[in-house]
C-alpha cells in the first residue's frame, strides 16, 4: 500500500471520513475537499465570492455531463444494432432523477449529504440524493480523471446496481402519462395533426397535444406516432409532470 | 515516424483519404471505417441489419455526449466563480446546432460528407454539418480514447475556432425571443405568477407563459425573473422556435 494511502486511512485527522468514502465508493479518494463539496447541498452552502456558493451545484453540472458520456458509451457498445433514438431514450431512463435518487439511497448517500431540511419543501427533498450522485461523479472526475471515473461507474455502479435490460423493457410512455394525468384532473386532452410550416417536407408530421383546448406541446417527426410522443413529452415537461 | 503511420500516409490504398483527414484534423486517424461512418448521412446509408442503417446517427449520439462532457470541463475550469446556470447556458451556446454547423463549415467538412440532397428538405440540409461534427467526435473517441479526444477538441477546435468570451456576451434571451415571435405573429403574450403547489417553499415562484390565454410553459425558480426565463424557454421549445 503506498504511503499516502496508508496515511489517509490510518493517520490523517480525516481518516474517519476517508474510511466512510472508501467503504461507499470502493477506492481511496485523493482530494477530500472535492468529495465534501459534492455532498453539500445549497441549503447549507456559504457565499465564497460574488454571490457564488460552495454548494454541489457546479460539480453536479460537470458530473451530469461525464455520467451522460459514460452511459452513452456503455449503451453504444451494448446495443450495436439499435438506433440513436433507442439509445437516447434508454439513457434518459438510466440517468433520470428518480432513478439516480434510488441509486444514491441504495449507496447510502443519506448519511453523507449535508442539507437544511427547513429550507426545502417536501417535493424538493427527493432530488437531493440524485443531485449529490451527479456531483460525486464530477468530484471523482476532477480527482481521478475520465478513465478512472468511467471504470468506477461501470464496475461499481452500473454493473452491480443498474439493470439496463429491465429498464429497456419499462416504457416511459409520455402519452399515457399525460392521458392519465388528465383523467385524474378531469381534463380533456386531444392530439391533433396540424399543418406544417412552409418549406417543410411533406413526410413530416406536426402534432399538437392540447388540454382543454390549450396547446401544451408540439412535436414534429417523420411518423405520426413519434410526433404524438414528442408532443406528449413536451406537454409533460410544460406541466412539470 | 512509426511504420504504421508511414504506411497509412504513403503506401495504403486509402492514403488520399488519410491525408485529407490528417489535414483536416491534425492527426493520423487509426480506424478509417469510423471516420467514413461519421461523414455518412442517413440519406445515403444502407441497411446493415434489422433496419439499422450504417449512417452517422449512432456516432452522433456518442459524440454529442463526449463533446458535452469536454465543454463542461472547459467551462467549469474557465469560470470558477460562475454558477451552474451560467455554465449550462454558455455550454448550450457553444454546442447548439447553428454554432456546430458554422464550425464544421469552417473546418471544411462539406468536402467529406456523403449525402443525397434530393432526400432532404431545404431546412434539413443545414444541420448535416453539425451532425457530422458530433459524429466525428464520437469516431475520434472510439478510435483514440477520451483524453486524446479532449486534447483534440481543446487544442484543435475550441482554442482556434470558438470565442467563448464573445459567446458569453451574446444572450440567448428566451423571453425576448418569445415576445418577438408573438409580435411577428400578432398574438398576445403574458407572464403570470401563479400559486405554488401544496408544500412548496414560499420562496419559490411559479410563472406561466401564456399565448392568447393558452399556457405554453411553466417555470419554477427562486426568483421571479428566473422563473419567467424558464417559462419562456419551455414555451419556445413547445412552439419549436
């Protein structure tokens, strides 16, 4: 064992934190400050300069990108005969907030996240964990580089904790999600094919999803079904469901 | 010069293509098939299996993710005191389709892309170049790995061709974009603060952007201005503008 690892694990004043992280992540972290930052929610962050807070949000931005790239490569290689639409959809099932929250809970992040519950509504608390997971990916990337992060994500996270083939089967069907929401709230919903803009291909379908006559999403695709799907997805986004 | 490079540049039957790529990219490519694939638009692609075409779309999916990750790191380090909202916005200005199209044109990609103009509407031709640029990033990644791709993007693409500080100044202002669109189409627009959902923080603002009374976008943020911005962005998305 190299001296620096020995020191970190057994002698350093931060050895307890190092051990917790090692148990959680499977490796000895280098720069501890990065990991502390990854677990600090903005509700307990302090201003460091010009209104910028030492919260995990910047790391979350970086980690989200690195995670997206690693998952893209995994899926690209796992499904050599699927098109980019399939890959995009499957990736978003893997990295969506709900899935990352569950993952972070399973990994035991709750014991590490610093936050102030009084500053959060009940609906916001759920995303703390997923946000911290992304921030952690950013911290690992800055601490250890891309290849290490990639191997960490594949071997410690994706293989043991994510059942990609199961996620492949579960459909995130925005159209039925929207229809269910409307039934629950007693609202009328319609999907209508509308005219294309001047100059657009005749093969293109433009569909609008409307609730009580109000257009909430517009989708343009080369099949009517996919245009409806896209319109439904945008409407779900607009409604925040 | 290693023998394999000598062979590729001077003896291989593909030496002409290798030289073109070397001039364009600044390095000698390894697996030529990947690069040919990156420049093949779906309009000239053939079915290889189960309806999957040998077009650049899968590589585009991968390259888009890798590019996003590299640009995220560049901005994270270039702007240590800006928050994740700033970083996200600036990144989307760099990697948006229009910017990537211009970049690919400047790099001379037009001579390399294979496509069938008859299969494309006039509005679709523009994005060919940007799509191929992303696919190329995917090809470089598979051919040479992340660190090489990162250095290639930073030194050959971003530093010489992208003026980040200039892009920082140009504002993508969704609110004014939406207002202009409404003026052009003679439609009324309004931004209204609406009630939060039960349990949400009192500090949170919910704003809806409505056109002719139809809600097209909903934004929730901790300042009214940012909530309006988000609502406008979603409305722009819903309208496809």
